[in-house]
C-alpha cells in the first residue's frame, strides 16, 4: 500500500469477509430497540463512512443504498429514507477519502461529523416534507456521539490489518 | 473506449463517474420514497425483507430484554407473593363481573330478538407481546410479536387492560406494527359516554390526544370519558379510549379539547388485538347508493 496517510506502518490489505461482517454487526447494533433515547449513534452509518474512507473502491454508493433499505424496513421508516441518507454519506466519505487519511483519528472524526449531521438533516427534511413532526433537537445528538466513537472504532476495525505478515512466536500479537 | 482498437485495461475500469452514480442512486431513493409515502405500493417488498430480518431483530432485541427483565429476575419471593395475592383478588373481582356480563349478554340478545334487531357482531381477539418500540423518531409505533399468521388483520384495535392504545397499521406474517393513539397521523372515532356525542380523536404529541371539530358550544366537560363508537366498522363499540383533560372554548369556532389516553399507550407490554369477524358495512359502490 502506498504511504498515503500518517501511519508509519504499512497495513495489510483488508479482508472482504471482515469488512462485510463489520457492516452486518453494525446493522444488528442499529436494530437494538433503544426507543427514543437521545444520543444513540447510528452504528451502521459510522461503519459505512469508515469503510468508504478506507476502501473507496470496495464500499460505496451501492453498499450504502442496499444497507439503507434494510434499515428502513428494520426501523419501520419510510422506504428509501435511510437509503438516500446513506448514499449521500458514502458519496461524501468516498470523496473525502484521499484527504482525510492524512489526519489523525481525532481530526478525521471532525471531518466525518458534518457528513453525519448532513445525513440526519436530509432524513428530517424528507420526513417533514411528507408531513411528519419535527423530532426535536436531541435527534441530532446521535451524530456527535458517533463522531466521538470514530477514534476507538478506528483501532477496532483496523485491528486485523495491523497484524504482521509473518508469524513470530516471541511477539504477543 | 476502443479508440485505436484496444480495450481499456481492467485496472482503470471503475464504472460510471461518481457524480453519475450519485444521481442514479439518489433518484432511485427518491422514487422509492414517493411510491412508499404517497401510494404505499411497496408493502409486499417490505414484508419480504421483514421476514428475512426477523431473526436479526429478535437477536438485537435480546440485550434490551435482558435489561428490562433483570429487575424482574432479581425480585424477591415476597414481592412475587404480594403480586400473586393482588392478582388473585383482581381475578375474583373480574370473575364476578364476568358472570354478570354473561347474564347481561344473554338478556341483551333476547331483547334484541324481541326488537327484531340484528345481533351484535362477534369479535375475535389475539393476545400479543410488545417486542419493542419502533426506532423511527418521527412516529409513535410499537412492534408486536404476532402477525397475520396468528389471525391479526390490518386495522384491528390494540387494547391493554385499561383501554385502547392503538391500531394495527402494517401487517407482516409474524409481526405487526401498531401506530399508537398519540401518533400525529392516528385518528379514532369516539362517543362521549355521558351524552353520546360523537367525534374523532387525533394524536396531539407529548402523550396527549385532541378531540377535534366539535363546536365551541359542544357539551364536553373535563373528566368526561370517551369510548369507541364502532361507526368505522373496525373498532368494537364501547372500548375506553381517553379522558377529557381540559376544554378551551375561547379560541375559534371549534373548541380545543385535550384528552389523555386511558390505556398505557407508551408503557404497556402485554396487549390484546381485537377485531371484528366480519365487516358490518354494506359494500361500497352502486348497490349501496341505490338503497339510500
């Protein structure tokens, strides 16, 4: 891999099964019934944004659209609402991918936060055009928690790629 | 692509430009949104996906169940015994009411035959558990663990032990989506129990309901109880819905009447889905018009 980011290490290529497994786990996390608890992050949006930044050739608009439809059914939302939001999110994250990787994880999170906020604004606009009530400002707090989670998530999701190529019995990992 | 007879090497093939793909996907999403919100054509697709998602949803609901049930699990024996005694007393009271109800029902049907009226329509009911509250923050909905395979029909009333809490608005084979009374889009026809005045109650947000379109002079007082009228052909008549909280008469031509639901609209976990066995309405269309 070419050194396009600050990391001094050369990471191993991502495993496709791990990428999709993380997306499916994030999808299951979004289905946890938290009701109308404020500040619950949209896990799937976060993981989608992460892989769209890291692997823009593998995860893109199509993945966002497909998972968005699944979320729409799972949440009982209007069909296409999350699909539209995730398509815009993955497009933005794909476009940012060349730039964002030069920054530290915390600064990356600051780049992702406007995308997550935009995603929520799009969903609010769509539903309010269809006649729903404004859900309240707490609705947007989820994107701030999600942006904070970017930093730990960065290490969790990249963990398999940090492994060295050849196994060494004297080294712990 | 084949400018001088060569194909593009696959290393440069990335499909259409990102902007083109964005436009394609956004328009696809917008088409889906309009067909779903305006025309409701996509229920079949939704049902299919919902059945596939069912195991994932059940798995995801487990941690929430654990948190909710932990309190019950660690309850002491004394508490359970107390609750048992309470339930026994309640059952005794109910069975007394039930005996009287049976006698009254018999008397009612005898009187109806004497008067030559049609018998009341038989009702059916299915007990169900609330799986979870729907995540969508724009609506007030809960998901039940029973669906069309258990005999639930679209439009059925959902009641708890105190009164109506909502209506089945979307039906999957093994799940049902219930729109709660407090949802902005939900309306329910009622009568005021005290004087038989008819009206329609709408969800007003913040756990309240509003009885709309009654003139400012209408005879409604705070404390009046509202029950279903059954005129819609969906709800059984006489189910308690709400209590009038306050009446604002000095606004416009219409009184603003705020009510609170009687049932535990956003709290109940065990509910009963009640519907009619057959619809009492005459068929719509030409025949109905000729009769009237």
